[in-house]
């Protein structure tokens, strides 16, 4: 089996497993955005290249990352990842988990604006 195919299968399996165990903030944001509430399809734990993004809106190539505690001290790594996604034609919107949970209307509006761009 070709190495890239194996890698893709591993990514797909990991994304599938991650959809079953979202963080509280990822689940909350998905519930707010699902069912085409913004007029677009939103996917959870979506594979883009060699990365899995928290939420994706493939029609406008927008990746939405919900940054919680696991992202503390990872700005450089997140920036590298964002650049790789940009090279694939994707824009990345990063939302703090606390904003999603405490100010959901703000989070939804940020996504809405990013979809329109």
C-alpha cells in the first residue's frame, strides 16, 4: 500500500474517532452552526491535507479552530499549521474556547463574517 494512502487512512480514522469525543467548546459551536444555519455545510473534525481541523466549511475553504487549554504555549506550532493550511487554499479562523462557551453569539458572528469574505 502506498505510504500516502496509509497516512490518509490513519487521518480519516483519527478524524472519525475525534468526532465521537469533541471538546465541550467544539460541540457547542457545532450545535450553533449546524443544519445550514449560516447557509453553508459545516463539517466536524475534517481532514485537510495532512491536518484535521475542528470545524470546516469546505464550500468557502474555511477552517475553524477552537483553541482551548491544549493550545497554551503552542502559538508557533499553530502558526506553522495555519500557514500549511493557507498553502492549500484554506483560511483559518481561531476562536478561544472561552468565547465559544461564554459568548456564543460573538463566536457565531465571527464565523458568519469569515464565511462572507
